[in-house]
């Protein structure tokens, strides 16, 4: 049997065949998201199991989807790619750590030496460790060790005014201040030395 | 939500309830976490604080006793969290207001530090040092 590629109907069948394969692949992926037998049993026990009407509705929806994908698979592939990208961006956003310091709270860029010189603790009884940041000296050291002093990484002093709310915390009843790691205006780490 | 056990502040020789947690900023900065032993202590520790120093120089807020839970059974004290500071730990990391409720209980609220007492004494603290204080006379909410 020979194929006549100069015949438009051959091209049409080929187009539909690609569409059918696309639809089957995506149907296969959709099977992965089906609830497990345990979940199905639980739903049935709660009276939330699928009725015959629900099954018929599923068959109708899947049939329509298959036909739509077979016919408009180029558009479907573009939509699927955009959706995947959007989901990935959302995942990345959710994975990002939250900081008390937002870019608008940044006051000035400083050097680590300057930060240490201006943060000696004034304890009336002289009990606090006589090192920069007192009892927080270890936390400061850890912050610096994870900082990464390559080009473009900046150390900034920040202040969050009283009454602001930020990050995971509610409204602050006093100022909060510390140092932040900033790269191209974005906060990538923080050391809070004073807060409430 | 359950009403939370308070911190204690020794001020002018008296043991007062303190409805503030000045240790929290230190724990956040250092990444130390405690475990709640029961629903009335979600933060997992109870601290006793003291205002020390003279009014001529400056008065500061010091942590003098701690009972903190690494687990229900594993309880640690000041010596484990701040080794080498048996006479008190100056709370230089704390800036804000601490609330000291006093007098009769006007209204019990089953959550956090929301219960209302006859008076509230507020101490304004800056880098662990007292900068001002004010008292508020509360009235029962009708």
C-alpha cells in the first residue's frame, strides 16, 4: 500500500493521528491523578462515592476532550506548555523563604566591619559578651558564613518601623532592625539583631 | 486556642506576670526551637526576668531563669541555652513594649494573653534598656 502525500486527505489523517496520539498521552497522564482505591473507599463510606450519573458525565467529558484535542492539538499543546510553566513559577514562588525585611525597609549599604563596630552591646551590669552583637554573635557569624561575598552581593542595614507587618509575623509593637543580604535589590537573607 | 502561661518579671522585688515574650526574637535569630509541653504553653518555655541596674545608670531587662522543653521530658535551663551566664542574660536583642497586668482579673479570655486585668503597666524597652513606662487603668468590657 502506498501513501499519497500530495493528497490533502492524507495530510488530514496524519494531522488527526498526531492529535489522537497527543490525546492518548494526556489521557495516560490524567490516569496518574486518579484517586487511589483507599480514597475511593473512603469517599464511598462517607456517601460521596460516584453514582452512575457521575460515571456517564465523566465519559462524556473525556470524549469531548479527546475530540477537541484531536482537532485542535497544536493549540492544546501551547496551552499545556503555558500551564506547566505557570505551575512551575507558582511552585518556585511558594518555595521562596519569607523575610521580615522587604526592599523598602533597606536603609544603607554597609561593610561587615562597619556593622560590627556599630553594634557593641551596652549592658549596665557588664554581663553580656564583649563581642559585636553580644549574645547574637554566633548567629551573626553564621549569617556571614552563609553570605557569600562575591561581586553583586551587598550587605544592607534595615529597619522595620513600629506598626508595620511583614513576613510571617503580625503587626510589630516596636522597631525591628538588622542586616540583609541583597542582590540586585532583592533580599536573599537576613539577620535580625533587634526586635520584639 | 488556650490562654497561655505568662512569663514572670521580678520588678522592685515583686514577682509580676508578664504578657510578652522577650526571648522570642533571640530564638528566631539563632534558630532555636522548643516543643510545647501542653496547650497552655505553645512557645515551649517559661522564663523569669528581672529588671536590674540602678536608675542613675540604666536599668535593663535580664533573663534570670528558664525552663524550656526540647521534648516533653527533656527540659533545659538557662545554663544549657546560655552557658556561662548564671547571673542573668541581658536582653539586648529586645526592643518593644512589655505588658505587666496587675490587680483583679476583669475578664478571662481563653486565648493567648488576651485576658484583661485592672491595670496594665507597660515598660518601653530599647535594646534591652528601659526607656519609659506608663500605666493603663482598664475597665470591664460590658
